[in-house]
C-alpha cells in the first residue's frame, strides 16, 4: 500500500462508500474512525436499509429518486446480500384514500388486489384489499453491508484504523474526506440532527420477503425483514436533537404498525430499541463542500444507504482530478 493520498474520517456508510469508490479507482486511501468497533456510535448502524427511491418520491424531492436509482446496482456489486424483491405499501381499508394519494405522488409501481398481495406475501393472505408494489426497489441489512464494505476494503489493503479521533484540519495526507456525520457540525454549522427511532423484533410465526410500508398520518412506518425471523420496524422522524432512548410513545406507534400488519407481531420478542440523529442539511439533501484540501461529504438524512453511492462517486470524481494534478505537479506550471 502506498502512503495514503486520501484520508477518510468516519467509517459510517458515507466514509466506507467513499473509501470503496476511491480504492476501486486506484487511489491510495485510509479510513480513520473514532469508535473502537465498526458501527459503534454511527447513525448508519441504526438504519433500516431500504433502497426505495420511488417510494421516497412521496415525501422528497425528485432528485432523490434520480440519484438513488443507480445505488441499487452499486450495492448489488459491493454487497451480495442486497435483496431485490421490491417493496410493498399498504394501508388499513379505512385509510384507502391515503394509498391513492401515495400512488399519485410516486412512480414505478403496480396496484395489487388481495390475491396479488397474498401471491407475494403468503402470510398476509386475507388481511389487506389493496397495495402498491414497487418491483424495482431493494433492501439490505445495513450492519452486514457495512461489514462487507469494510472487508472489501481490507481485501484491497485499505487500512481502517479504529479508536482514532481526528479533525479534518490535522489529518496528515494530501486530501481529506470528512465523513463524520453529525460530528462534522463543528465545520458545517448548518448541519442538524433529525431524530430517528426504531425497534427490532424476532418472531418465527411470520415471514416476509420484502419491506412493507404502512401509511400513517405522522410517521412513515416500515417493516424490513432481516432473515431468521428478525424484523426492523422504523422509523420516527422528529425535529429534535435529543440523544435519549426511544420514547414510550414512539415504541407504541412503531409496534402498533407491526401489529396492524399482522397480529403475530404481538407475540414477537423485542430484541433492540435504538435511536440516532440523521445528519441533515436545511434542504434535506446531501452535498459535498470543499474547504482547501478537505472535502466534507455529508447530509445523507434518511437516505444514507440510498445516496451514499452517489456521494462516493462525486467525491471520487472530484478527488481524482485533484490527485492527478498532485501526482504530476509540473502540469500546474506548464
Ligand atoms: C432509525 C433510522 C433509520 C434509518 N433508515 C434508513 C434507511 O432505511 N435507508 C437509508 O438509506 N438511510 C436510513 N437512515 C439514515 C442513515 O442512517 C444516515 O443517513 C446515515 O447513516 C448517515 O451516514 P454517515 O456515514 O454520514 O454518518 P454516520 O453513520 O454517523 O458515520 C459517521 C462516522 O464518523 C465517526 N466519527 C465522528 N467523528 C469522528 C472523528 N472526529 N474522528 C474519527 N471518526 C469520527 C463516527 O464514529 C461514525 O462512525 C436511517 C437513520 C435512522 C436513525
């Protein structure tokens, strides 16, 4: 391994995706992470892992779908555990109008009747009359995906140094990519945290092949199957930077959604309750900002896994031009 040309600070999904993209393009890179272990203290560890660009159209700018669509292939390439079985959107019969409204704000979906729902998800037979199916969407287990990215970097000889708490201004290499998530607020004052809470449960009485969204007036709730009877139920979205455990109210709402989807969730075991703050810019879109030799790559909001591949490509494109110049300094004076 050559002396790193690029130091990446932060081993969340942004940092690991940037390192993967740069290493794949032949740039000598290292990753510095302040936690002792992968995922400790990273917002990425709490994510649902939905790769759902078209569903997201219901509540976000169309650019999220456009930039997020190619990510599904990126994840398939870098994480074989990416599941491409689409996603389902449901609502209890009394809220049928919400489903029609959701359909009008999104694209790339098909309407399903009760038989169509049962054909895709046999355990939901007889429970819902209509659903929207987004066949091109995908999902992944974020923790396994991060482990896979880290292993891929290790296989390429990219060091990930844990327990290193560093500021971009003092990192020693030619270029620095600041992927510290919300911790980068010391240099990005307009970054804010948007609180998200989730619950993980286990039940062997039910199986789902794909994520299911339950339309809800306040929380866009979803249930993501993680295999082996594990389901992640997420996620609240609260304009608050309080770092405390999941509130009773949020837990009730999340668990209620699961119970509405299927009563088998009533007997499920609660395996984990988790909360974190999503790093978010005022327009809720990610961006890359340059400050001398430092690139700040941040603002993934609720689209960490969906938009990290895009962010990584932008960073690699920007740095590749720079590192070429750095390798051949004469060119600057030609
Ligand atoms: C409940 C919940 C559900 C979500 N669901 C989804 C979803 O389904 N799909 C999706 O795409 N997104 C989802 N998100 C959003 C996603 O998790 C975030 O957008 C994403 O994790 C942000 O990644 P990041 O790498 O920027 O930040 P982080 O994951 O927070 O990573 C930052 C890293 O930098 C390290 N660090 C900080 N300071 C320093 C320092 N000084 N030196 C060294 N290292 C440092 C931290 O320890 C951390 O590891 C969800 C978020 C939450 C909370």
